[in-house]
C-alpha cells in the first residue's frame, strides 16, 4: 500500500505553528499570570467493575484559580521530558478511512518527534468502552490521550475530571475541560467541491449519499455535497436530487456496498459520496465499470482512494491529521498547552489549514491529484457563468477557483485554533490607511443563504436561511436539517 505522506505534507504543520504564534503567547500569558488563592475540591472515583467489589475513593486536592493542581500551594508547571501519547480508535487501522488516517498521523508524529515522544494505540474500541481503555493507558504511564470518535465524548470528559494531571484531546466533539481540548479536520468545503463535480458529470441528475449516522458532522457534509451539486446542476440545466441511506455504523463494508447497489439499481443514481470507512463503494463502482461499462462517479473518503477505482473516482477528501497532532504535541512539549489551560482549545481545521485536502491521490513528491485526469476534459468542455467573476468559464476552472479561494485564507488558521469561533465568519475588516480592507474568510461559502430545508427528525418543520446570511461554526456544528432536495430513504 502506498503511504500518502511526504515531507512536503509535514511542512504545513510548521507553517501553521508559525502563524499561530499569537495563540501561543496567549496561553503563555495564562501560565505566567498572577494566581489567585487556591481552593479545595473533592473528586470521588469508583474503581472496580462487573464481578469485582466496588470501592469508592475520595481524593482531596488543592487547585489554583487557573486549575493547577498543587500539593500545599501554587506550583509552576514543567513540561514532561518524555510525552507519552495514546490514541483510542473506533475502527481497525486497516480500514483505509477514518481510523487509518488517524493512525497515519500518529505514525508521522511518532517518527518526527522520536527523540521525546512515545506513542501507542488501541483499535476497535466500541463507543461506551473507552473509559476502561483510558484507565489502562493511564496506568501504563500515558500522559496524553487522544480519543477519536464522537461517541467517546462524554466518557473522555468523565476521565478528564478523574485525572486532572493528564491531558485529553477529543476528536469531533464539543465538550471541553481545563485538561481536555477538542479538535477536528472538517471536510464540508471539500464536499461542496465534490458536489460541483457530481453536478457537472451526472447524466441522470440523481446523486447518492451513504451516511454512517446522521450526526451534525455527516449532515453538514451531505448538505454541502448537495448544495454544490445543485449549484452546478442548475447552471447546466439539470434538476438535482440527492438520495441518502443511513448505515448505522462507521465501518460496514457489506452494508455500504448494499446501499450503493440500492441507489444505483432502484434510484438511477450515477454519482455517490459517503461517510463510511472502507473502500467498498469504490470497488463496487469500479466493478460495474469493468464488467458492464456502467459509469458511476464516486468520491474517495478520508484516504486517497484513486488506486482502488481509477475509472470511477472523480475526486475526494484527504485528511492529514498529522498537521493537528504535530501542532498539539509540539505545544505540549514546549509547555504552551498544560493540563490546566485546555478549556478553550478547539481546532476546527478547514482547507486553509493544510489538515484537509481536496483530491483523490497524493504522489510521492507530495503533490496532490485534485481531480482524476480521466474526467478533466469533460469538465473543461462544459461552460458556465461564474457569478463571482462575472465571466463565462469552464466548469473545471469554476471548481478550481473556488478551491483556491478557500485554500488561500491563512488568517483563518489562528482563528480556528481557539474557541469560541465567532471571528471566522468575518470576511473583511476595515483597517484604514492605504490597505483599508483586509480579507479574512473566503469570499464565499457553501452555507450562504438563501437555503431551504427541513428538520431531520420532523420533516414538517421547515428551515429557511435568508439570502446573504452566512452560517458560522455553531450553526454548522449543530446542524440537524437537510436541504430540501435531499430525500431520505431509510436505513440499509
């Protein structure tokens, strides 16, 4: 298996570290600020489990106003000489999706920081069983714990409260604590770009989306795909409908293939995106093409899937968790992040950060294949009016102009690293002088009204986003509605 990593990919992490020096200074200031008198707190911990005696331990500790645990007074924090970091995964590291990508990130930082970092991982941990695994890892001396599934959120918080000197980072959640931060590399901008491609290439106007669950993450990605498809479809005179099936599992190759078969055979779908951590849909589409000559356009998810379907993979989403992991771990080693100041640390990395990328393959020299060359001639032959440039241009140029506009937004990176996220919706500021207008967020976003939709759990309840209104982090992070041209088909 080709490893989709190069030294070029790692450079992005260090560029980001330089950009967010202001954030580092903020945290350093927190650590050196005068401390208020300490308070005493009591933590009750229950140990034992099924078949064992239950013992309750009450631990009294002194905590400063900044959250620093101290024995008999205020103590300064010294970063660990050796950072021992452990990852807890929902699936197998060989899934070539979510878990594979996280473990790839772990391996990158383990090699990069090998002189002071020790890592381990636990795979295939069902949601609800993460607390026991965390306890085991802490007993083995691990002082940084990364939990990498949405359903681990509450359990991670419980463990953070029980272990105030251990640092926790939860992926895709929103609950934080003084020793627990959150992080996520978000794909919604890329799903929008995939939707533009699907809307251009579809011959039936019927698109499919196979969803693991309808969590806010999946919903915003599905909606972004649908928005891009409709935007491009309308410019080319196509009526777009997106049909979605839910699997009820993050990794379910058999169910994913069955869902794809249903979409193709019963709903005349000829383009499919998904949130599921296997290559099953790519392989199904490639098989259809090889055996029947039937063209189904698909978009690889999390890892570069071109190699599994060179005739069918149009583009996709690639994640580079190592960008975030390198940033977090280097700040821990430098003493910027401590077990006492993580309550506002919330990475929400978009295209501008380098943690996510638009494409379906990474070459050995680090460059990215954004769109499968097989489909570029057709995309270049189609002409549309671009509302932003006012020009008539090829669909290919239309897509790439939007990609670069979202990719080239460097000021967004430091704004995404610290909660709350209210700065990220600012597109421009007036700074006066010769420059006067300074651009921050990209000039456009998939989630700018007018948009219409319906609540997932109550389809009769309609949602309307007025023209010009741009949805921010909080609205996207809690998204519980579908745009009106998404049709729910039920569970696989």
